């Protein structure tokens, strides 16, 4: 899987979670994950998570580290497994930095405050995942915390690279592991 940290600030608004967004915007074809920093504002009209729409829960973060991944030839259930793997890798990276993190499904919390948002969905050609980690929690519509303003983590780009590399390596290792066993 290819990965890249996008240096330009991008506001995540939900419309980016479409097939080939990574390819069209960054010329990365095939399975890929990108990370970028920027404001996050997902209005109900752009929501993929129907539960959030029903509950009238738009998403907002003044500053968020966002990951978007597109992966081909994967069904939705496997896509959700891959989403959870990404969340677990993020949790491990934060715990390595001394942060005590609680995972509940595809959400991460610190001291009862929400740190992440995440969704996995299926397009006609691929599965798509967006996961965002609050950098600055000020103005969030829920009780939230942020990497910088609440947790004192300032190596955001280094963290992003570490997460993408581990995610890419883990998926490649899983596929390789599936080739070394005989059928029974």
C-alpha cells in the first residue's frame, strides 16, 4: 500500500470520501492512504454515517489530522476490519507517547473525551475509510480532546507518517502471511 503525508492544509468536509479522490488529487493509483492536517467540518448532507444523520450530529474540529484510505477488491466487512486495524495502530502510537487511550469500536477516548472520528464505507470500486484525530478540540460539538491543546503532542507529522507506515506494513504482512500456509 502506498502512503503519503500531504503538506498542504486541507479542510475535510466529507465530499473527499469518494472513489479515486486520492488518485485524482495526488496521482497515487491503487491501494493508498494519505494524511493531511486541516479544519474538519462535515455537515449532515455530506455524512456517510446514517446514525449520525439520524441523531443530528455533524462533525467539527478546528484542526484535525485526517487519514483517507482507498482499498480495492475488498468487501465492506473486511473494510470495517481494516478501519479497526487503523484505529488500533493509532492507539498504539499514542500509548507509545505515554497517552492512556480507550478504544470503543472505531472511536478513541482519553479521559472520557472523544479523540477521533472514523467511518468506513463501500463504493462501487473500493472501500473508503476516513479517520480523523482532533489536534485542537476547541469548538467541537461533543466532549472532545485534541493532540496538541489537551495532550501536549506536537510531532503531528511524525505521528502521521508512523501511523501510515505501520498500517501499510501491517496490511502487506497480512497478505504475505496468507501466502505461506497450505490449504486443509
